[in-house]
């Protein structure tokens, strides 16, 4: 699988099938193929259809299919990302697009009668009843997808961090782990090339992987675990939104030809580089470690219940 993906990516780079965009955080701003997240979408969806046909999960039926539900969510995430790449949609519009992707998840949850309770820090376990289907699931999809999309812009940041969360969720997902075997492999290959600055997954990839996280968490009943794992994402989005709504300013990191630096603290990236220049890879590693820490906390809570 990895060898096939490597040759495919090499062919794509040579033939320039994907539009190239400048890498603003590299000297001379080299042009890099963008939108290769579509590879993740095509291979993952094909695999999930195969899982459904072969009934590789315990609850694959004609009326309730986790594999088909996840495939539909990934397809919609990719479509939403393509629209954003092509049209540069305003946040006021694309922020609510994931609500449509929540529809198949709501249908699956009602048919399988998934647990409507959710453990929330400091509040304990809360049973939302019917509101879980029509309020909580759409919120999970919308928040996860948008926060994942907002924490990007650096090579490896929008690929390595989601991969860490996926691996963590797979450890505690039981029989549903089969749904992400191939998607994880594909995403890790893309992350390898993205971290090296050879490709960009684009909004196509970031929206698709964000919806993958949300949908898989709902399907596997790991909502609370996902919430803890994406705490760095939530913190980043909170900083961005608060500074924009109250001060009408946006986060921006500068590049001096070698290192990144910022004179404000309006996002997680600018907070880390505030008055302390760091290389792009150093910033990505620091944020990846933060995500790894939050994901590890999730695993510890699961394995060592208080």
C-alpha cells in the first residue's frame, strides 16, 4: 500500500496534475502541489465500500452500516473542502456546512439506538435523550471539522496531529477499528510527504479528516474521548475567534527566511512563536506533542478509570 501511494504521489508531482501553490514558510517560496487530500478520500471511501460488501464489522446490515455512513461523511467533507479550495468560501458559510454531514450520522445513531449519554468534564455523565441526535451530534461534527481545519498552514500540522488522534481512538474503538485501517495508512503516507513540504493536502484533506474524526467518534461511541483529544484544537479556535470578534484582528505568523515569529498571541501557532522565533518543524513538533498529550490523557482515562 505504501509503495503504491509513493509511486502515485511521485507521478502526481512529475505530471503536475494538481495545482501548485507557494509554500510561504520556505525560502524562495517554492511551488508545491495542493489538494492531495483527494487521494485519502478516494482510497478510504473505496475501502469502506469494500468493508460494507464483505461485512467486516459486526453490525453491517442493509439498514444500519457504520462503513457506509463513514464513507458518506468523508465524501461530503472532501466536497466541502474542494468548494473552499476553488471558491475560497467565507467562514460564515463553511462553518455550518458540516451540519449536512451530520445527517447520515443522526440516521445511523437512531437506528442503532446508540447511547445518548456523554461524559463531560466537571459535570459527570449527562443523558441528553433525543437532543443527543439533533443537537449534540451536529455540534460534534461542526466543532471537530472546523477546529481541525483552522489549525493548519504549516507543513505537517494538518496531517500529523489528526493522525495522532486517529491512532489514539483506534486503540479504544473495539471492533470498529477495522473502519480506519486503510484510511490511517493513506493518511500517514500523506503526512510523511506533507511534513517534508513536498505536498499539501489542502482544505480537501483537512475537512475530510476532520469529519473522519467526528464520524468515527460518534460511530464508536467515543465522543468524550474525542473531546479531550482535540482540546489543543479547541484552544486554538477559541483564541482565533475571541480575538476576531472582540478586536477584529486575525492571527498571522511571519517568516524571516529561516524561522517563524509573531508579535501577537491570537492563535496557538502565534502563541508558541510569540517573541521566540522557531523553525517551522519545531512549531509542528511542539503542537504535535500537545495533541499527543491530550490523546494520551484520553487513553489513560479509559484504561485507568477514577
